[in-house]
C-alpha cells in the first residue's frame, strides 16, 4: 500500500505543479510570484549521454539553463528495442511524475510526443530535430545543418589537393541528406573543379550507421584510396572511425556536431581539418528559459547561421588561412545572397 | 506422496530462480549506489498500476508469439535466431500488401494474416531447406538471413520504391493500411488493450493442440526426447525439421501483427530488431509450454515496463537486462537441479521396488 500511496502523492504533487504553471501561464502579462517551473527531464534516443556529440551538446544547454534557473534535471535513455509505445510510456511517466518541461532529443520521439503532449496540456515539451509535432505546448527545435555544412564544404573545396572530397553520412534519411547537400554545394562554390563522392553507412530502418566506427573507417579508407583527401563525416559515433582512417592514410577529415578536434585522441586530431558545429545547446537552453520566463511560444524554431545554431570550428588552426573566405560565405548565407540547397 | 514431492520440486525451480534474481538485483542496485528497497518497491508499485499492467500485457503479446515460435523450434533442438528477420520481413510484406488493396474488413484481415504467415514461413523455410539438404547449421543460416532481411527491407523501404516520407519527418514508413485492416483495441478502465491478444491466445492454443493432440506433434516430441528412438520408430527427421522451421517462421510472421494492425498501421521505426532473443528467452522461461511461455512473456514485459522508473532513481535501467539474464540462467540451472533430484528419487524408488521383489 505504502509505495502506491507515495506514487499517488508524487502524481498529485506533479499535477499541482503543472496546475500552477497553467494558471500563471494563462494570465498573460502578469509576473509570476515564484519560478513557474521546478524541474526538467531530458529523454535521449538509444545512444544516450556520453556520446561526446549531439546528445551531450543538447544536455549542456539544458544543464546550463537548469543551473541558472535552479531546476531539478533528470535524464532518461531509450532502449535498443523500443517501439513508439515504449517511448510514449517514457514521456508519459515523466509527465506524471511532475516534470514541468520535457525535452526529447531525436526525431524518433516525434510520434510518441504527439500523443503524450496532448494528454498533458500543462507540461511544456520540446523535441530536437523534428518539426512535425504540433500542439499548443510543443516546441520543435530544428537546425539549418545545410548552412553549416556549406561552410565546411567550402573549407574542404579550398583545402583539397586532388580536387576530390568525400561525404560519409550515418543513415540515408532527409536529416543527414541536408548535411550532404550543404557540403556538396559549399565545396563546388569554393572550388568549381571539385568532385564530391558521397556514401551512407546504413539505410533506414537500420540506424546502425550512427554508432559503427569500424564501418565508418572502412568506408573512409575506400574513399581515400579513390583519391579523396578530405572527408566530411556526418555519421555520429561512426565518425571516430573516419578520423582514424584519415590519420592512417595521412589525409583529412571533418567532424560533426561537436568540435571534434577537442574530443579526438592526440594521434588523430591533427587530421581533423574542422568540424560542422550543431549547437543543440542553444535550442534546449532557449526553450527552458522561455518556459521559465513565460515567453514560451509553440511551433518550430530553426537555428541557423543567423542565430548561432550552426557554424564551423577553428580548433587546430588549420582553417585560419581560409577563415576570411568562410566567414564571407557565412555572411552571404545570412544576407540571403547564397541559397543553400537542403536536398542533394 | 512421491508425486506430491515432484510437484513441489517443480514449483521450487521458478521460485528459487525468482529469489536469486531478486537477490542479484538488490546487490547490483546497492553497488550502483541506490537504495535497493525503495527502488525495487517503487518499480514494483509502478509496474502494478492498472494502467501499467495493461501496457505490460500489450508489450507481452509480441513476446509471447516470438516465444511460441522459438518453442516450436526447440522441440527439435533448432535455435531459430531468424525470428527477427522473419517477423520484420513478414510485417513489412503485410504492411505493403495490406496498404495496397481495398477489401471488406473480413477479407482484408484474412489476406493480411495469410501474407504474414506465408512470408514468415517462406523466409524460415530457406534456413530449413539449407539444414535438411545441406546440413547448414540453423543458427548460422538464420543469423545470415536476418542480415539479408534487414538489407532487403532497407532497400525496399526507400521513398523511391515502397517507402513513404511525410514532409519534415525522418521516419520512412510504408503507406498506411486502410481502416478495414485494423484490429480495434479492447477498451478497459485502465486503457486500451491490444485486440491482437486474442490472436496470441489462438496461436498458443493451436500450438498446444498440434503438439499434444496430433501425430506430427507426437513425432516432434518423440524426436525431442530421443532422436535415435524416433528414427528407429520410422519418424523422418529431416522432413520434421523442415516443417518445424516453416511452422516456427509462420508463427514468427505473426509477431509484428499486434503492432501493425493494432497500433502503427504501417511499417516503420516501430519494428525493432532483437525480438528473436526475447522469444528464445521467453520460451526457455516457459519450458515450451503454451501457458508457461505466456507467464514468461508477461514477466519479461513486466520487468521492462517497471524498469522505466529506474532512470528516475538515477539507476541505469540496463540493470533489468542483467535481471532478465539472471532469471533465465537460474531457471535453467534450477530445472537441471530438479531433474537430477527427480532422477535420484526415481532410482531410489525403483531400487526399493526391486529390493521388495527380491526379498
């Protein structure tokens, strides 16, 4: 009896908290007497935290906001054989337990979030990398990956000695194809003679390409043997294998999401030309701050070059000489003079 | 008296396994820095809520079907690791065919069930044929066929071929099946129960009937007890092995239907790989008995659902994977111990009887 009563209490407390949020939220213009949210939950997809990449970056933004706002922060991770029902159950549990804001990292949560967000209208939801979930309490956080990829593509086009650059994507889905499209366009813009080779490590519904370094390594070695001397690895955890291959064959690679020069082992890092930065932290941070400030608005927010959502890394100093050119391209994209395609 | 003691021994095995698993779980939780008592009680309380129990049963339905598919193979000592590929390929084929036709509901559902059974059986029959004709190990061939199925589905599911992609979405799926091909949920006060629970019950009953009431079931059991005795009795082993693989595949073909007809109505991210090992484990837990496998599937699903709470206590829910493994291992060990104890008991009984006649 006792534990069940405990849960009932927790649910009641959660409802109470959400109710507070609801009343203060609906009274537009009035300043809330207390912080309207107390806790935030972050739900990851399979790879979870500690990937050194995308999930960690999304967490950093949530953590920063939680520290500044004094929120309780909890994290949960998906299991390998999850279905949409499992993911919905996870989000539902978090909402029931009184978490005021729930961030799902990854588009696999799209369908479950659509269901659960409607069940808990007082909880604020955000989903990273998906723009299909709708509702008055849902924020979609999208990134203009093609814009950032254009810049590292330009860097590759300027850097290559053989006029051949490569792209290795994790899984052939629209999200990753955006990286390819931007990369190829940037490379061709900077170097009209360049030839772009592209390959994907797996095809949906097989998502192993996000976490298969040996496969990334083999694919990269094949490209380097073909005369490619710079490869952009938009392949999540598999990118580590691409960087290894770059070091092994004395060529160059480009990282993704995080500044991979800083994360890679010593032996490898001097072959990482630059990285396409995808600052998921900006999206998660701004979402939480908006919920806390009562300025939350539903709908999709896209983070691109203009608002610091994407960019390129300068660690290692390899792109210092061409940084002026890259920045000029960036300014051109922001000004609308350069239109970057989103599909290859 | 001896019979009573035998029954007690039989019940002792699962009880001992459950107890051992609980002890290991508590130890691991303590090692991970959590309070085992509160954490386990919290998980249990969450798992026993009516809403969660309905969700547990929904999750257990595909596990049960996978368990029955595995049990069919086990009778002939065939490890059908291919349940994974068979079920996904069958679900995919079913989704494509089901979405491609317009039929009145009974015909639509009959067609869907037919496609699922045939696709699963056909894919498993490849491994069966390789085994009886060329002696290829079923474990190896089915693992390979899983990879082939994954590749085949990936190739076919591209938006240029049979796949569909909603704008702004990254979830490539097949087209959606028309409503005449849906199975409505059974409403309960604690939420919707997947209507395919009836299919699972039907499959379990069919399995029990064939195994215990038909010639081929008798042959399969005989073969399982002693291959030599079965061969001497004129049972054709290869034919039986082939049929068992095909039947196992046909049932595996049904594994995706609860998700497909009861929930998603299209093939996409909702059909995870890895169900073969769940099926094999559940069959072991249930000792290949239609009711036992149901209990095994329920326990498996219950553990996975309750585990959701662990994340909230700061404990990695992978601990449940440890727990599941411990339960399967201890069940196997416990039954082996029981088997030996029984053998000893029987020997002693025989010895006593013999001494009685001698004296």
